[in-house]
């Protein structure tokens, strides 16, 4: 009996060893790489248009493994491609990077489109010796064109179908954008002699659209032999948790930092399709500065505040308190108040309308005016901020804040008009009122002890604080990924 037991134990041990070796082999898979240099846009640099020249490595072997397996090397190349593919210049950074990696057919969507419901992308096609095809699609995440940039910001805040009384499921604007180009992107695989492997990537709003687009492609090609390798970065949420499909879409890999406000919105329990990986870890925090210095990024000299994650949590909590449900966000509301001169006002709007107008102040709209231009006008804004603080105190106590918000909006509007100059603001005082009605109680915090309201988050928002957007930049994302996926031996 003992001999039999020993024999069984030996067999079990052998099986375990074989399985363990197989797992170790899979985890440490070695690829045959090509190496080169890539140039991509720095979104942290003080001077617009600054680029960074970086090293890259690439392998067709990445697309021989299952797309459900996280590949940090592919993640790094994906983000480098996203940062390079920011224009439709046939001789530009994105096209050159794709060609260097062996994608001989490179093209673009309509980068000049002002259609509020679409998006722009760069693509490349690589035919493999096996007969398979890789289709790379990098969704544009930033633009120097104010109108195109404003379109993207409006999409960020258009969460609900304006005609829906009970909004649920996917983020309305991101889904509409993904659907607008789905057939065109799927058709890039037509004519392949083998399987088509769709490599989809994007950052921020581009990452959100990539998330839904990848889900759509996965559904479309389920059971066909085609596959989707999707990598998104610092993307806002795209779908209600109940509709996200659990791990049905774990070929979609989302990378996010815990101190990035963009990854926390929209609220209300919304999430992303696929699997989310932590990009901000002790390891990436420790190693990123050296990587930033090596690539010559200005972000290397910046030290983020310790409390940034607490600030992000406070903003999200304030937003959810102001707008408790997704339905509240797009529900029609009417405010009535009497201003300091005795004039009566009545205004009907939705919070979603207000936030899409706020998007114009962040992005510069078509006029080029940005709210960050008010950062140097603190003394001129003190009166307006005092009114907003008083309104927040009234609202927190359950009283009507509308008159104070209107007076605060009046001062803000005057300063914005002056800063906008000849280009014009593109907003009315009523529009500014709608914005501050949402934003004031979110960005002005009432301390738990009931003391004087804290306006630090508001001044950060006006200045578009580097603290709150540090982890959202191309530079810092790529630096963290390079810590996670160091250059392999040549």
C-alpha cells in the first residue's frame, strides 16, 4: 500500500512539475524583436508641439499568443503608437512608426471632420508569412485644432441619450462614435488569406472609444478565427457595470492610474469592458522619473502632491452628491431666482447640457478661449468666488443657492469675456450659470467640521492643475509602461 501511495504521489508530482514548467514558460515567453526609434508628441511640454524621440521594440510574436493574456510589451508599443498617431500627415510620426514596424499599408480617417459623432484614427496593415494579417488602429487622443478638440470634450460629457428618460448601458457619445466607424475598420481585414488580428489602441477619450470599438469587433468576429488585441490607457468609463459582460471581453486590456480623475468618471458605478490593470504602482512610481529623464520629458522635474488621490476622490464624491443618479444627469430642471437688482430669472436646462458647455471652456472651443487663462486673474475673481462659496453653503444647508450662483456667474462671465478678447467667449451668462451650478458644490468643499469652504480644488480646476492631470499625460503613461516592460536584450 505504501509503495502504491508513493507511486501515485510521484506521478502527481510529475504532473504538477510539467504543469508548472508550462506555466512558467507561458509567463516568460520569449519573442523575436525588432528595434528602432519612434518620435511621439509630448503632452506635458510647456511649448505646444514638442516631441520626444524614444526607442521602441516590436514583435509579430505578440499576436501569436491569446489576446486575453496581458502583454506589457504590446501595451508599451500601443501607447507609443497612440502618442505618435496624432495627425494625418503621410510623412508624420504615426505613419513612420507603423512603417518601421512593417505595416506597409498606412492610412487615415478624416482628421478634419467636425462631425460631433465620429472620431479620427490612423491605421496600418501588415501581412504575415503565415497568411494572417495584423490591422493596427490608433484612435486620435489629442488635436491642435480647437474645433476637433472641442468635439472630443463634448463627447466626454454626453453620457446619456438626450431622448432617453431612463438612461442605462453604454456611454451614449462614445458608443455612437465607435459605431460610426465600425464597418470601415472591420473592412480593413477584408481579403486576408488567413486570420485577421485587430490591434486597437487609444488614450483618454480615444481609449474609451477604443474600448467600445474593440467590444464591437469582438462580437462581430466571434467564432470566425479573427481576434482583437485591445489596449487602452487612462480611459473614462464606457458602460454600466451590469452591462459590461464580466470577463467576456478580457481581450481588452485597460491601464489606469488611481490618481487620474478621468478614469473615475462618469460616476454611478460605470466601468469599462475588459480587464483593468493598475498602472500606478510602487514599482512604476519609483522607476518613472528615471525613464522620464532618459526620454528628456519635462515631466521628470515635477513632483505631484501627496494628496492628489484624495483630491480626486473628493471631486468624485462631490459630483455624485450633486448628481446622485445617471438619470438625474440628463433630466430637465428649471431654476427660478431673483438677482441683486430685483430682476426675476427662470432657466430650464439639464446638467448634461451644462457639462458639455463646460467642455468648451476646458478645450478652448472653436474660439480658442480656455478657462485656464483665468489662472492669473485670482484677485479679479475674488468677488465671484465669494458668491460661489456662499451658494455652496446655502445648498449644503438645504437652502436655495441660485441667486448666489447667478451673482458668481456674472463676475466669472465678465472676466471670461475680457480674457476671450476678439475671439469671443461663445457662451452667455446663463450658460456660465448652468456650469457653476454643477461645478461649484463639486469643486468647493465644505469641511466636516463645518468651517469655511475650501476652494483649492476650484482654483486647481481653473488652472487645470498639473497635479490633477500628471498621470494622464502621454509622457508619464509611457514612462510607467517602460518600467513595466523594460527593453529586452538584442
